[in-house]
């Protein structure tokens, strides 16, 4: 079993597992491409115009600067993206982050009192956005760059509120979006 299955309780069903949206990698990818192009240009210039020790020193300096820049602004952000998990199960919402310092948040479905999403024009075009979850006693938690945020919102709403009987507050079997609903629609 791989992650996130090994973080689940027995008989807990995994409904959704996402990393943040790929848009958070646009900046690091752009930096990588520009830094590599500039480094390649400088290395070609050093080879063509310099000789001996000065060419070697400039080559080493360019490569070290490139490695530091790519390591700090590209690799670190990619690893952050890769190790951030947004997980929805039939019982809770889990968020896990980090490699060296691992942190996590678990929100039981029964404690969720409100689910909201927000996205602007660019986010709508990229099908991403910010998801806000309010639990019964805590401050709202915002999760940025959630892929397909409207579908995640609908899933969370269905899991948290869709199975409640209006008269008794009891929970029925939770349904996923798209499951057949025999109740009458308002529209």
C-alpha cells in the first residue's frame, strides 16, 4: 500500500487525493528555463572568448550559481508541491505537507459546518481555486490551489451535509456527486 492508503483507518474509503494545482509550478519552471538559457549562453561565451584559468573559473561560477538558483527556486518548490497532499475520505479531510518537517490537519466530516470555494477568472480557466472549510469550533481553514475546486466543494458538501435527515439530524449513507438522487429537484 502506498501513500495515502497507509494513512487511512481500517475500512475508511479514499474518495479524492490531489496535489496542489500545477499552476504553482509555472514560476519555478520559468525560472528553470531562463536560468538554464542564461547559463548556457554564459558557458558558450566563456568557451569562445576566454582561455585557461579564467574560462575554468567562469564556468565553475556559472554552474554553481545555476545550481543554487535551480535548487532553491525550482527543486525546493517542486518537492513542496510533490509532498503536499489534499485527501478526502468518507470520514475526514486530511492535508499533509513536508519532507523533513511533516505536518498535517485532519477534519472529521461530522465537524464540518461550512464549505466554500473562491476562484477568479484565471483560476476558473485553469480549473483551480481556494477551498475554505469551517469546522464546528475552529477558525476557517483555507487551502489554496485545489485542482477542480468546484468538484471538490460538491464532494465535501455531499459527504458532510448530503446524508443528513432534515428532521432528526441523523446521517444517512453518504453519496458521491453523480450518484442517483431520487429526491425532487427544486429547478
